[in-house]
């Protein structure tokens, strides 16, 4: 008996240490019960101690890879991570025009360990490109969201308001992670569209997920953003509603933070 796969298409950078990027995405998606496949957006020189160089892939090659995959397979969800360049973003968005699946985008532009930019070009142009797609959830942390809206965000209320603002400005749904804020609790907030996908994108409501803050090693745990977005995509691929997928992803990431992997001499990671 042949079983239909819940395929998740992944477009992400290669972290050779396996703590984040495409390798970690594949691990998380598999652990959450879906099947990963995809293509690399950028090569990095990276270890558990940080990122020292980033080289985006050839955008024409990436587009050819994605066209080959999307013409052969049906995808139940898409996970996008590091883009590398605006040309890579254009290739991905062009290929996804024919894919009828929810897209989960983790909008990383700078590494948490190291100072090598993860994106060449104006990141606002990438936001505009992805907002042209039909069904996108963007998953910034509070620091990334502050960059996207152009002001500092110091508490959960300000972060929630900024997420609503971003949703109205772009039409994308937003899942903002609160781990970078201070306090004894962590609140993640989902700004979810109200109504059908083809309805005007001007009505959203907010669902919050609050949990006690977990103790973390000095320097934190690497790969939490990749893991959250990948877990959401996997649960969407398996048929979960968006709010349920976000809550299940929060549970997965909290378990990973509580038991991180010390793969090298640097920061421990979620996988």
C-alpha cells in the first residue's frame, strides 16, 4: 500500500553545523510527522560558534530546482527561511505562484551569532514580494518585527500592536515570538486573517499563547526561529488549523529549549 505524503517544500540556507537552516528544518518537519524536501538558498561558513560568510545560490539554478519539484509533487505547506538575496527571493516567489499551499516565512536577515548579513539587497523589497502571495504567515521574533515596522518594541503589548500593523500593511498573517522580550512569561501572538483567503485582507484577530519563561544557557539556544516556522508548516501540512499549528509549534520549541543539543564548542541548538 502506497501512502500519500504530506510534503513540505523548504527553501532555506545551509547551516553546516545542522543547528538551523535546511538541515534543522528537515529534522523538525520529520519529527512533526510531515515529509521535507526542498532547495538551498545560500551557502554559509558556519559552526556552532557563529556565521562568518554567506554566499547566495544562483537564482536561476534555484528556480529550475523549484520548478522541477513543483511540477512533480504536491505540497501541503511551504517553509521559507534565509533568502540570501533579492534575486533568490524573486526566484522563490515566481516558483510559488503555481503552488496552492500555505507559506510560512521566517524572515531572518541577520544571524544571532556573527555579523555577516544573511540578505543582500533591500529587505523591504522581499517583504513586498512575499506579500503578493495568496497565503503567507510571517514569523518574526520581536527584534525582527521591530526592524520590519521601524521602531523598538519593548513589551508584549507593543509587539502585538506592531504585528497587527504589519498584517494590515502587507496582508500577511503574522506570528510574532516573544522570547527576546524580558519577563517571567513569554507571549507569542498570532495575527490571523478573518474570512476567506479571497476576501479583502483588512480583517484580523489576535490569538496569544503565553507560557512561563524557560531557563536557557548563556547565549541562548540556536535555531529556535527555524524550528518554530518548520513545525508550523509541518502541522499545517498535516491538516491543522493555523492557531493549532502555532500552539503545537510553541510546545515543540519549548521542549527543544528545555533539552538543547550541544553539538560543538559554541551555542547549543534545538536539534
